[in-house]
C-alpha cells in the first residue's frame, strides 16, 4: 500500500476525498444505529403452550405434555426439550441447535403439533406456538391507580391507555396485569335447576344460540345489493334474564327464573401491587429487533400526552424503565471514549513535543472510529455494551499506525534533512511493510472472535468485527491522510548555532535519560538471555493459577439499582395464597433502607401459572445509599428469603435486564 501513500502525498485533494467519504458514510450510519444494552441474538427456540382449564398437573402431563413431546421429538436439530406441567397449563420449550433457522423450526413444530390435535382432550384449548424472542421483553411498565373500583380502573387501562400505547412505534404488545374485566355473571340456583330438570349444559347452549349475531346472506335489489345480519346479541344485562331455556307444559322457563344475573367482574387471573397497594399494570413489550431506548422514549412521550387527558382521580407511575440503565451505561462508555481519545492525544503531545505532529497523529482516532460506525450499521449491529467496548479499546490501537508512520517521517526530516514531501514518501515506503504486519497481526487476533461458535460467539461477533474493522481503517488512514498531512504541515526544525552537541529530539532533556535507561536494560537483557527467557516462561505459567482465582461471569455485573426475585409455590397453591407469600416477602424487603419500592406480580408469566410470582425491587440511586446492590442482594438471599418464605417455596434472586 506504499503506492497509495505516494498518490495521496502528490494528490492531497484525493486523500481528503477518501477520508471525508468514509467520515460522511460513518456519520450517516451513526444516525441510523439503534441503542441497546446487549446485542440482538436470535435463539432458535419454540414454546408450545396448551391450556386445559381445571385439570390437575398430573392430568396435564399425561394427556397433553407427553403427547406433544413425543411428536416434536422427531424433528431434526433439537438440542434440548423441556416441559412444565402445572394446573391447567402445559408448556413445552423446544430448543434447537444454533445453526437451525428459527422460522423453519417454528413451522416444523406447528406441523407436528397439528397432527396430534385429535389426540388431545376435547376440552383442551388450541395450542399456541411462538418463537422464543429474548429481545421482546417489557421495556416500560406503568402502574395505574385511582380512587375507583378495580373494574373501572381495568376498563380505563384496557380501553383507553392500552389502545393509545399500542399505536406507538416499536411497541409490539401491551399486557394488562392485575386487572379484573367487566363480566356478566350468571349464578344458577341448584334447587330450581333440579325442580325444572334442567342441566347446566342446556343453559350454556341457550345462551350461545340466543345471544349471537348471525349473518343473513345478501339480497339483490336491482342495482343494489344489501347484506343482511340477524342481530341477536343482548344489549343490556336484564335482557339475559329473558333467555328461554325450555318450555315446560306450555310455559317457557326463562334464565331469570332459575338464576341470579349480575353485572360483575371476571375472576382474577393475575394480581399486581406496588408497595403492597393493589394496582393495574401495563407492560409495554417492544417488537423484535427494535431499539429499546427509542421505543421507551416514544412510550414516555405518549404517556406525557395522555397524562393531560386523564380523568379526575386517575394517575399512573412508571415503575420499571429498562432504557434508564441502558442510557446511563452507553453515556458512560461514550464519555470514556471521548476522554480516552483526548488522553491519547495528550500522551502523543508529551512525547512528540510538537503540536502539528500531535494533530496529525490524533486525527486518526475520530476518522477511524466514525468510519467504523458504517460497518456496525451494515452488519445490523447496535450501539451496545460490546460494540462500544470495542470502540473504546480501539482508541489506543488506531493511533499506533499513525504514530509509527509520523515518527519515521519526522526522523527523515530532522535527522536526514529530507524535504517534508519527499520524506513523507520515502519514510512511508520504508516502514510500510512493518506497519502492515503489525495491523494484520491485530486483525488476526480480533477477527476470529467474530466467527466463534455457540451462544458466546453470537454475543461476541459484534465485538470482534468492530475491533478488526477499526484497526483496518486506521491502517488506511496511516497510508493516506497521515503522510499527506505530514508532507504539507510538518516543517523542518530551525537550525541553531553549532555548540558541539546534537540538537535533534532524541537528545532532548526528556528523551535522553529515557534512551540511556532503556539502552542499559537492553544490554543487561542481552547479556542474561537465559534468565530473561526463564522469567518470561514463569510469567506465562503464572496466568494459569491467576485465571482460576479470577471470578468468571458471562457478562459484567453492574450496579443498576434494581433486581428481581422469582418464587414458585407448591403446585395447587391458589392465586390469593401466592399473592400473600409474595407480598410478605416484599414487605420484609422494604424494611431495608436502600429500597425505594417493590413491585409484585402474581401469575404474570406467559402461561399464567397461579403459583408463580415475581418481586421487582427498585433501590435508591447509587449515590443515595451506603451499600451497593450486591450487598443488598446478598442480605435478601441469605437472611430475608429463609425468614419470610416456607421451605417448600422455591425462590431465586437474579439481576434485571441480563442478555436475553
């Protein structure tokens, strides 16, 4: 690539156009990038959920779970097959090998399940088959409260707030938890049913047939066609009482004669509370592949607009915001990136002692970083912890090539007295092969990381490719922009009166002592080669015990001021009993001075399991408490959980917002 350096020195406009083209593309790509905490990783897993209302876990396992497992087990490429059978719900998770296409896997599962539908119990509901998407998690959770009955709060949250939030860009689903919808309840009198010899099935059939809208076909009236519809749905609650069940001795038996009809609420299927106070939760789940921070900001903007239109007595509170920690983390990494670039430039200025040389070398940092955004965008990556980590680490690497080329050019000008333009060409040719070897050795280290296999490889792909591309761009800059700017910006040093001492930069007051010290160390090392070799081997071997002593985690554990507690009560535990257990635990946790509030959800999982609950604990900001998050989690795990829960309740303390 030495020929490229000569062309850029003789054609400076061409060099500027090359670099500006990369910069413009990088700036455009930066505006298109999404922001997330971790990379978007697609796990080929499919979840099969089947409901059999009222069935015991043993019946669900034998009649549904085993049947589905047997049929899907014949699909090729299955890695793991897990199932959970609880009261009324069967959930089978099929995990495939990573090279399996998720869409193909989901379709194969659907085909297999459709074959065994006739073998399932008649009262079982249609199985739902969904791809497991770890990125489609709730980004914002809102608690709605009011001084009204729970039914009115649920109606408002479902009919007004949910529909308004579903139209926000990036929101895939809005779930309502802890509410009780309006429902017309028919309470049958067993004695009256027995006296009239009417069964419950007869009542059910009468309601289904008489409370229905039936299409009536089409009538052609010359040039017009009229579509008919038989409107038979009840328009009021008292109208249910006029439903005729049967005729007895010529007299109709109506529903109102044998039952009490109530405009009431549905039975609770989920419960939610904030600091022990019942509430209705709205969970906004983002669409797959969308930007978490952008979706959360859009949701909060819409909530601000809706807040002004809330009826009197209604209020809501954002109790969970996954974008908050992501924004803080990315902002901190961006700050480190900028500070690192400035410090690198300061170090260059300290050693080169020349402002123009510092600018020439330091300009390689922003040009290389900005151009790397183009690869991140092209590969479909996001600005996450791993890509930002790669950019931060590359700050000290991308400037190396420019410094090596610049120092050799400056040596030609200072020591050999070569004119700057010729020095830029000759010095780059001399050092070009060494610079290319150094750069490609770094690429050989980081590029394979981007092609690792397994789940770790999926996460590390963005890190390895980002690092490799940033280093390659720095090589391109060192062969184009650096020699061109050196040829036109560097000036020969002023000649002074000859006093018998050399006046080049190597013999300055700063570098002369360093040069002498390094020379002595080098001479000693060459005289004791065996000792140096043994020390190098021992240093290498010391990494083995040090590695074993170092804690190993998949991702760094940061203090994000929040954590979750998941608990599962014994099978058969009712919704109310599980709620009592979870709120008892939450009340004990709230006594800790570091806790801001707790959020309890019962049966909030996808299967609606009645004996499961989740306690979300929000801590005060890190500067407002004396202990970190890990100390609080340790106390909850070691002291509060054993004291607050029975031995037959399983509970686990875990971080919030981990990868996937």
